[in-house]
C-alpha cells in the first residue's frame, strides 16, 4: 500500500528492486537546485527541500537498512540521518571518512544508532580511539588508486553486516564516486525550483556516463521528484 504523501508509483517502483547477493542495493537520494547544485559555497549547508520533500527523504530513509554520507557532509551539515517526519525505522548511519576527520561531538555519535565509520588503515589511531569512546565503530576499508575508500570493498563489507539496501545521501564527492564506479542502482532526486550558481552535485566522471532508465517524475509541493534505475551498475 502506498504511503500518504508519496508521488504515485514511487513505493511500488522501489519495492520491485531485489538487492544483489554480493553487495547492497544502492540508491542515490539527494536534493539539488535547477542548475544542479548542492550548496552555494563550501562548508555551508543550503536548504533546498520543501516540507513535502523533507518528508519524502525520511520515507526513503525508512526503506533502507543503511544510510551513507561522506565526512564532508558531516562537517558541513552535522546531520542526524534518522527517520523523524514519518513512521518507520531509522537506518544504520555510515560515514565514509578515509582519514577519520569526524568530530567526536558530531550529532551522529549521540543518535539512536551509533555510526559505523569507514576509514583507511592509515587513518589517525588517536582519532579512532576518540570516536570509539563516543560509541562509533570503525570499519577498516582498503583504499582505491585515487587514495579514497574502495567502494566495492566497502559495499561487500556492509552486505556481510546485513545491509541489503543502502541509501547514499551525499555529498558531492561520494555521489560522484558511486557514479564513477558504476555502483549505484537507483536514483531518487529532488529538484528545487531555484538557481544557486554554486557547487555541483556531481563532479567529473572520467568517461563513465550512467544513464537513467525507467524514468519517472512527479510534482511534490513546489519541487520536482525524479526517479529511475541507473543503467550500467556493476
């Protein structure tokens, strides 16, 4: 049965997706401006979603076992990543933080589910100790050739921990990395009807150009919600 306030067909579309056996189903879900921006300037959050699409974001969170953000989002937005505007369980919060820059006072460490923080073997051990004292669990993940976390290895690790459906909420670097690696299966995108002229949601993809298929779109409040499958996921 569809949830009140959702665009027609969105829940049915999501429900038909079957997670792969070796990694979670990955959904990119975020809000951007008409000109494709997440923020106006570095380090400063920009509210783009309306009340209606904020509730949608929380509904999408409740559909997933885990929710992943990059450490840049933690530093800029200090998010909670919980389900508060609708009924449903909050997903497991996960931070991609290669060098362990997550501050011990981040709100995620005082949330209902202690975060998992994915870091490299070379991450600061003192920082790891402080974050563990705050309740976080540190997951050691191999690095890619670019010096970032190896997303395939991270996804395999998360699948082994019971995460079958993973929502990736931002920021730009982590969204770009999933698209570049062809590891995103689905997209739920909120487009706010305004221009920002700021920081793009997606950076250079280096020859990887995934396309959106089974495309749907609907108006929700003042915003446009677009969803579909990303062709070419590995």
